[in-house]
C-alpha cells in the first residue's frame, strides 16, 4: 500500500472528527457561549452547508492547480479553522471557525479520492478510495468517543487543539509521502471540469449518492431517540451502540472497496438493496434489543459500503476531468444527510413515532435503488457500462484516468 494513502487517510480522520465530534460537545459549547440549542445547532448545520459550498466552489477555483499543493493548502485551511474554533472568544467566532474548516472538507475528499486512485494500479482504484475513507470511519469508531471524553475532562477547546495537531501531522505526511502529480500540473481547466456535467450519468450518480446515503442518514440522525424510547436502552448505552454502528461503517467501507473494483454498479445495487432490507427489518423489530443491535451493525455496514462505489462511479463517468465531479459527489453526500434528517424530522413532527425516520429512510433508499437501476440500464444500452473502474484506459500521462466525450450519456 502506498504510504501516501496513509497520509490521505489521516487527513480524512481529522476532517471526519471535526464534523462529528461537535455532536457530543454541543451542550458544553452552548453553555460556554450562553446560546440555546437552536443556535448551537448551527455549528452542525452551518458546517454541512459550508461543505457543499466548498465542495463546488473551492474545487472549481483550484481546478487548474496541481493537486498536491491544493491538498496542502486545504489542510492549512483546516488547521486554521480548528485553531479559530479552539480560540473562539464568542459564538460568532466559533461558527466562523467551523465554516472555515468546513470549506476544505468537500474539496479535500473530492481531490483526495482522485489522488488516491492515481497512486495504485487501475485494478485497485476503488480499494484505494476505501483506504482513504477508512480515516472517516475511524473518526466515528475511535475519534468521536475519545474526542468527546477529552472535551468532557479537559474542556471542549482541548478537543479542537487535538484536531489541530492531527491536521499538522496529516499536512506533514502529505508533503513527505504523496508524490507530485506532474501529469496534471496546470490541471484540465474549469471549462473542461464543468464539461463533465454534460454527462447524464454524472447527474444520475449524484442522485444515487443523495438518495442512497440520505436514506441511511435519515434513520441515523434520530437513532438515539429510537434506541432509548423504542428499543428501551439506557441513555448510557447509546455511545457504545454507536461504536457498534461505527464498526459496521468500517467493515462496509472495506468490503465496498473490494467489490466495487469488480463491478461498480452491481456492488452498489447489492449494498443499497441490502440496506433497504435492513432498514425495513429494523423499523419492524426496533422494540427488540437483540434485533436492534444486529440492525445497527448491518445498517452501518451496508450504508457505508456504498461510499467507495459511489465515489468511484462518478470518477469513472467524469474520468476526462474528475476533480470537480468528485468534489460535487462529496457535496451530494452532505445533501443526502440534510435530506434524510429533514424528512425523518417531518415524520416525528407528524406524530408517527421514533421509528418513522427509519421507514422514511427506507423509502428514500428505495428511490436511490430505482435511480441506480435506471442509470446502470442506460449505461449498458449505450454500450458504455463499466464493469469495474479497472477497465478504464489511462489517458496520456495519467494511468488512472480515461478520456471520453463529456456530452455522452453513459
């Protein structure tokens, strides 16, 4: 495994920790700044919106720049944003720090996924993306519990200083271990990057990401209420149950990368269909604690098992200029998060109970499966279905990418 993948994964770990650890620290932060829950919630939702803006805006603005210096600059932005959060004298400064840190999120994962796939042979592209995203799963399994504990013991600012330290280590690793991407010095240019969006398959891939991932997140957003109010677990058990969910993310990411290297669309169809089945069974058996424990692990596994394939699919269909499309797909993950959380909240507000977000998540997941089946069918009829990312032929000077007309719906 190229050492550069470890550096990219460490950066992903730090960014994932920044996004999710605030949930465990939110009461402490709100109390420190004397704001109510709604205002404190903007430290989460404001971050998510900034991720979408950064995924498109920052990636587009840097489209002509060599990728390694861009990654270095993004980590510098990440470090600055978290340092601002750690030093914030008031709520406004804290929110500003969150937004600054979030601006690097989408672009880092989007550009980093392209760089990761270029570090390995074509037959291992999806697995390389999965290795990078392992940092994100590790942030959920290990980072969030430890970061929350650190913040509770030493104050929430200590957690953000620890994240700054992780950012510095990731920056040093990328400088030392990620090779310069000389084949793309100067980049394909913004016009060519935007040209990737003339492909109908790129848009269909984005839709699958929003719906396929949004379904899982709709169920997950309100999972604490489901576990305590429906399954009957004590509140003290919730963090440990979330660790179990995180272990599922880790296993799914590992399996998803390997299966997507064989056949992207079949792997995605299998994972999304399995996620749909798990959500339906979870909603129907949530009152059973043993069934809930199993469902949590499987929901994380099948839900996150889609991530390497979703990222690899869009890079394949935008392979002549994948950077902006890859970044847009990271934004699509966050739009899916927002869609799932919003729709699940509607179910609870309508008085449908704490299993309603799971049923709603299942409906969103079903829509994602339908879109994927239609997209894969269209690609096959056009004779351009890629059984695996490995089938892509390298463009001159870059073994991991393939040049095709941007306007073709594949």
